[in-house]
């Protein structure tokens, strides 16, 4: 055997051993975090539970690195250590998302530093873990539904925090507004959709705007006539929830576009989750 081949074999063996050692360490962190019983303040207890949920989700997708990352944060929370939101530079993000995420983290840390950990621990913990989830999914940048879910959870939880803290609620995500997504061929609000609408209503009531514009949309499955009617039903579902949340009818503007203004361009008859939505824009 040549020295080159021999060296290659040794190098490969060392690489395999290092990978196995890393995998065992991540597994140890997960099991330790899962077995931990947090006894610190409420904020840390909620952080532990939320980070464990993230870790388990990533574990189910065989993403061992991120599962281990969130498990480590869960364990630190259980051990009553101060755990901060992940820094922007910790992820390789698409350049066009950095400004939005930086501003989101700034809002989150401002609330945390103002005492949100003690005054509104459950919503503060959900804000932090949802932000970390958004950051992680945005780095991967290939599961648009997961990105949207983490982002919507973040803004909904942050709105609760800011309202409870007496802070001005962010009017909307820069250039994006609030996005309410629907299941296929449905106008029923999911639990996450309800949280998003309530976040927008809280922002409006807190003085971030004076009016709200709702626009209803559908994907391109089915006829244009049916999709227009479906987008109108989605609009009405959101409008009714905003009315129930205390928004006045005269503050709400409505526009239905059916399948004519897709968020993601598709072929006819394509079922695209990003296009099944109501957009909420707060207006001064």
C-alpha cells in the first residue's frame, strides 16, 4: 500500500470518527435537555419547552445540527442561564433578508431588555424561539411554508409582548405586511392565521395605524370565477375576526383579486400555499 493510500485511509477514518463523536454529543445534548426539569423563572421554563419543540421538529427532519443547537439552548434555559436570541451573523442568510431580520431582532431585544422576560414571560419566550426558528429556516431558504410559519409566529408573539409592555407595536414587516395563509380550498382561519390577524388588530389598536386594507387571494386551482368567490370568503373571515377584536367596520378596506395577483407565479391548476392568502396592510 502506498503512503498516499495509507494516509487517505487514515484521514477518512479520522473524519468518520469525528463525525460519530459529534453525532453522539448532539444526541447527548438532546437527551439531557429532554430529561431536564427547569426550575428557574417562568421565561426560562417557557424557553426550555419551546426550544425542545424546535429541536424535536428538526430531529424529525434529520437535521441533527440544528436539532442539537436548539437542544443546547433548551438545556441552558433549564439550567437557569440567560439565553439570548441567535445573532444575525450566526447564519448565512440571503442578502435581501438581512435588513428585515436585523430590524426584527432589534425589536425583540428592545422588548426583552425593557423587562419582557419578567412581565410577559410566555409571549416573550415564544417571540425569541420563533425568531430563532425564522432565522434557521431563512438560512435553509427552501421551505417557504416553514419560513412563513416561524415569521408569523414571531410577529404575532411580539405584538402581544409589545402590547403588554405598553410599547408601540410594529405596524408591519417592511414591504410585506401581515400575511394570513389558508389551507387548500378553504376560507377557515387556522390557529396561526388567527394569531396573525390578532397581531395586526393589536398593532392598529395600539396606534401604529388608523386604517387597515385587506386583500384576498387564491391560487390557480379551479376557475377564475370560483377563485374570486373563494378569495372573498377569505376576506370576510379575516374581516369578521378583526371586528371581533375591536376594529371598527369603517377602518377596514376590502379588495378581492382571486387568482390574478399571485405571490408566487405558477402554471394553471398549481396548488401554491403562498398564493392562498389575505394580505393585511396597516395605513396611516
